[in-house]
C-alpha cells in the first residue's frame, strides 16, 4: 500500500527546498517528506561522509589486519 499525499502536503513540498516535517496526530511522532531525488542526494552525502571517516581512520592508523578481523568475527560468532 502506498499512501497518497494530502493537498496540504503537496503544497508544502512545492514550497520547500528541503524535507517537510509531518507530525502524526495520534503519536506526535515527527516524520519528514522528501522526494526521491532528495533522498538519493541525502544517501550520497551519508555515503561520502562514511567514506571520508574510513579514510581518516586509515590515515590515523585505526585499522585491522585481515587476520585480526577474521579472529574478531570468529570470536563473535563462536566459531
């Protein structure tokens, strides 16, 4: 099931250049409406930030050898 946007939500999306906050009247939880293009841009930014963090870790020497990683994985899995 894909819910349909209300007229109010469509207007808010048309006026906004960013995510549109929407509150659930029952739970008071806050959600954000974004179009697919904006979601992809957000995901790309998140991916780029994770890559930069990984490179920073590598440059700072915060790395594991393959053997160390394998030992940790086996230990956690009880193998």
